[in-house]
C-alpha cells in the first residue's frame, strides 16, 4: 500500500513540474507578444484606423483565453497577461534620450488600453479552477484546516 502512495507522489511531482513549465512558457509567450506587439502595433493603418494594433488585441485576447481554457484555470490567462503587461507598460514610458516605443497616438492608445480590456475579458471568460487543471489531474488539494 505504501508503494502506491509513492507512485502517486512521484506522479504528482512530475505533473507539478509539467504545470510549472506550462505556466512559465505562457509567461514567456506573454513577454514575447509584448515585445513584438510593442514594436509593430503602429506598423499598419487603414486611414485613421490602427489595423495592426487592433490585430494585436485580437491575438492577445485569443492567446490569453486559449491559455485559460487549456489549463482550465484563470491563472493561465493571468500569467500570459502578466508577461504582456510587464513589457508593454514600460514601453509606454519615455526614456531620458527621448525614445518611446509605444507612442501616445491612436495606435498606442488602442494597443495599451484595448490590451488591458482584452486581458481582463480573457481572464473573466476563462473557467474558474474548480475542477483543476488537466496538467495537475490527480492532485488532491490540501485541506487548509
């Protein structure tokens, strides 16, 4: 009987490591999306409409929502959004040399404020983790009492 407990513990550690790796990769994906999106959000306009910024909003929403649904947890969407925010917010601050990645024009406002709306919407539309993640299946939550 103890052998079964050992197998469950070993499997639990492996699944926990896989879950941690998945969340880490989602964070890195958010960072990469923030870097690439920050530099390309003003690349294409159709008249006054910032098409590239709107495209990045759709991609950001889809990736965050997909991460949340794949992991069956709002944490998946939140981790991806945190990576995006970690990069996108500093890109909007001017440097001492006067450089600015995300400007205060229409594309910059659509990208930053629309991106915040997109990640919040993806977070809220992701399932709550009541059933647990498919990566962490078999893990029994510890009773806090």
